[in-house]
């Protein structure tokens, strides 16, 4: 090995530590970049050469520029964010509909029922009183308004969830397309021996973002691509550089049907149960309609029970068979259709139980007693008006509180996993600055090696002269 070999080693050292400094600079610049994984240069001895039968080293070379990446943590983060996406979306909607059942302000259905029965109680004290009769009608109208308001609010919430499927599926499709494009870019780059670490970070972040919206499983392939499958059924979502797409059958404008076309596959209906998409469908199809069905059941029971008792009573003029509320058919939609019968006014309220006793209050007393009688649901009663509604309000309140607690637990778990990822893949400025000084000194040493070899070469040339 001659002086030229020493100079070559020095030159390689300059290039190597320049690249190492660039990698460190990249880490420092991306210290606040979401999803970025720090990188490091792995060095190894260059292949030796033989000199007079003895192997001599030829310097240093870069083995690989690798990123700090933990595949198990990525799997755990994806799973955790799917759960968090579902629970957070569900909790948000529950908190939006909770005010419809909030009795703290004393203006809900429960208060309206109590005031309606209270108005009948006052009427028993003066069955022929005009003002008492007017109060009964007024309280009935307030009760009707409350039922219609809650029905309208819950139906609007269902429509909102249905409409939100459009931007949600569009966002999912955009993410799938971006992942597929990055797959193609990563594969092409690495086939040419390029470094695709930053693109891998971008793809991993997109996978985590996607997992919040839908449940997924993913497989990392040897060619650098990542295949993604839909957890609800196992259909392919991304295969190499090809992406599937979600769509909506909007034949029924009130009930969009979610569909999926896998890469190279046929269109099929899917039933989402995970992530934000699953929560949206569950709120639209199950949870909110469940609350609305109970409100409808209560409205139907009140109308049926009050009508049955009122129609056998007598008005001051001896009239009978007068419904108090408009008769309701099916339970579905009862709250929205709840209203005072068109033939009812202060002169047709049947407070008396006898045509011969217009000042009698026995029928008014019987209607008051309905509040303490099992009348809900109609046909197979198991609860009173107030107890049934109180049970519904308690259920909504417990669901809201439970969802908040679940979200808090999800956030704590995701935060813990994120902290673990940061400790493994995140950038430490202290460490990077230490590396920067180390590579700077190594660069200076390589430069000194070249300088020394040059001086020795000059000395040899001078001796020859």
C-alpha cells in the first residue's frame, strides 16, 4: 500500500462523514415532523486488499442508512387508533344528542309529562273552570311540542350521520390512493438502490391515519410495499401500487349503503363495524334509532292511555267519545305525529264520569291516576309514564358517561404507545448534536490524513529531485 492508497482512504472518509453529517442534519430538521423516524448511518470496514501477501484495510464504507422502526409498535398503534376512532366518533355524537334528554333545565319531556298531569290535578278541584281547562290544553300542547322536538332532533342526527358517510368515504379513498402511490415509489426507488426511508415514514403515517377511519390489517412485503386488508370481511384495500375504493349506493337518500371495490375485484356491499366509519353506521342504524324508538313508544302509550280514558268521559254538555290526542297508528314515528285531537277544546274536555253530572271530576281523577299506573308500552305495560322516561334518560346519561370514560382510556393507551414509538423512533436533539460533533471530528481527521499523505508525497518528490 502506497501513499496514494492512504489518500484514497482519506477521500472516502471525507465522503462517508459528509453523508453521515447530512443524515444527522435530516434528523435535526425533522425533529418536529409527525411520523418521522430518525435515521442512522451504519459503517463497516471496506473490503481489504492484499499487499505482499498480507491483507490491508482500505478504509470505511456505508453499510446502510437505516431508520429506527418497530413493526410491532406499528401494529399496536394501528389497532389502538381503530378502537379510538370508533369510540371517539361515537362519544362525540352521543354528546350532541344528550341535550334532547337533559332534564336539568326543567323543559324536557319528563317535566312536560309532570306538568300535564298536574294540570289535570288542578282541574279535579274545579272541573268546570275555564282557566283550568285552558291550562290542560296548554300543557298538552307543550308536551306535544316536546315530543315533536325530540323526534325531529333525533331524526336530524340520523340524517347527519348518513350524510357524513360521503366525506368520510372520500377521505378513506384518498388515503388508500396515496398509500398505493407511495408503494410504487418505494419499490422503484429501492430497486435502484435508493433510500426510501422518508417515503416509508409517510406511508406508515397514512396507514395510522387510515386505521382511525376503518379497521385494517397490513403486511409488509420484501419488495418494500405494504398490502392492506379490510378488517370487516378481509377484502383487499391496497395491493402493491393498486388501491381499492369505497362507494355509496344512494338509491335511498336516507340510508346510504356502503360498498367496496377491491383492487381488480368486483363491487360488493360491506357492513362497517370498526373505526369512524363503523361508529357512523352504528349511530345511524342502531344507537340513535334505539333511543328514538323508546321515545315513540312513550308517545304512543301516553296517547293511547289518555285517549282510552278521556273518550269514556263526558264534557259539561254531555258529549262523549272525544279523543284527547290524535290517535296514533304504528309506534314508529309516534313522537313526531304526537298532537292534540282536532275536535278538542275547552268545551269538549271530558272531566266528568257521568252525563248526568257535568260538574263531576271522576274522569279527570282517573286520568291523573294514569301517571301511577303501568301503561308503557301499550298492550304489554311494564312501566309508568314517568318511570319509563326516567329509565330512558338514565340510559342516555350512562351511555354518554361510559363513552367519555372509554375515550379517555383509549387516549391514555394511544399516548403510551406513541411515547414508546418516540423513544424508539423519535429524534433526540442531544444525541444528534453529539453525533454531529463526532462526524465533524472524523471529517477533520480524514482531511488531516489527506494533508499528511500530501506532505509525505511532496517530501518523496523533493528527495528525488
